[in-house]
């Protein structure tokens, strides 16, 4: 039981790391959250599928350049952990300022998939890295009654 | 190698079964494609997260009631197979008639997740059932030059 709880917490931490990287608009931090391989995939709301870390990194650079500030409040999180991979489904409650526009609030549902990395078979070095992100905007979004 | 190919084909078949069920607008066929449990999830384009088969079944009934015809042409498919679960990412090229409106073409990117069911440990009874579907519309979609 405890071990199971430990795995879920580690996966939640990897999910949090991804959103913290997004909030800081730092490509270095985003690099730490993702697996750098050719078969990873990313779907930003309304966009096409990006495949490979090279293409995905480029997409984050473009997003960061056009974002002044962004804050996430994550709710409705569901974690499904398997042996070497995990799925996190969550609602991103977003407060953002894009370019010179006013602050907007939006809701995005995300399917995030993480893969366990077995580095040197050393337990402390096992890391869950993002291999897939799928975000899509909710049409009739009602923001929660919290300040982000 | 052959066994790996076999698994991927079985997963692709499960993915096809889902889209065939959607095309026939048959709730019975859709029931066959999904796992019927409380922790499965479904995100239709622009909608909130539906959790549990009861809620997801209801959402399909609503969609089927409002759809006159729908045809899928699946492209850009990527399959990742793990021991007991598999991820299919694909582009749904859709030609649909909703209610009394004209035919529209749209592009939806899907993340589909399937879970292997071990029924009686009988190889022939192993089935990959859908446990998660996430669809999101592409904003600047260019339909392929094919008739659906």
C-alpha cells in the first residue's frame, strides 16, 4: 500500500514539475520534464500533433515567446500507474496574459503520459518523464472561485 | 518480432472497432469497444471530462442522437504498446452531418488508451478495450484530398 502511494506521489510530482516549468516559461526547466526522444508527442490546444523532442521543444519556445504570464491551478486529477508508464488526466485552470492582451481565464483538459526511466537500475535515479501531452480547451468553461 | 507485430495489429483492430462503432451510431457496438468500469474517462472535443461507463455511455447516446451521418478516415496513427495497456494517437479526418445541417469536414486529434483484459488467461479471449478517449479539434485543419 505504502509503496503504491509512493509511486502515485512521484508521478504527481512529475506532473507538477511540468506545470511549474510552464509557469516559469523556462525552456531549461521544460527540458527537464520531458524525455528527449524521437517518438514522443505533444498536442497543444487547437494545434496539430508535434512528434519528437526537437519539434516539441520548438513549440514550447514559440509558446513562451508569446506568453507574458501564465498560472495553473490543477483540479480533477486522475492518476493511473502501470509498471513503466503512467497516465495523468487533469483540468488545467489557467490565468494567462498573452502578448499585450488582458488577462484571460481558460480551462484546458490534459492527458499527460509519463514513462519511467531506469537509469543504472538505481532506485533514486528512477525518473518519470513526459512522453505525451494532449491539451484541449473546454468550450463552456466556468472558472473555479479561487484566485490563481 | 512477429509477436510484436501481432500485438500492434490487435491494438489497431481495437482502435478501428471504436471508429466503426462511431460510424454505425450504434450504442451496442460502442459498448463492445469500451471497458465498463467506474474509472474510465472520455473527453469529447470542447466538453468536460466524463468519468465512468455510465456517464460515457450517456454522452455517446447524446452524440448519436444529434448525428445524422459520420465517416472517419484515420491518418497519422502512432501505436505504443506496453504489457497491459496501449496508447494510440491518431488524426480523425471526419465528414459528418449533424442534425439538419450541411455536411462538414473537420479534423480531430485523438489520444486513445486501451487496456488488455485477461479473461480466463485464455489467449483467444484477451481483448484490448478502450479506457480513455481524448478528442480535440484542430483549428486550422486542411482535409486530405480523399473522399470519405
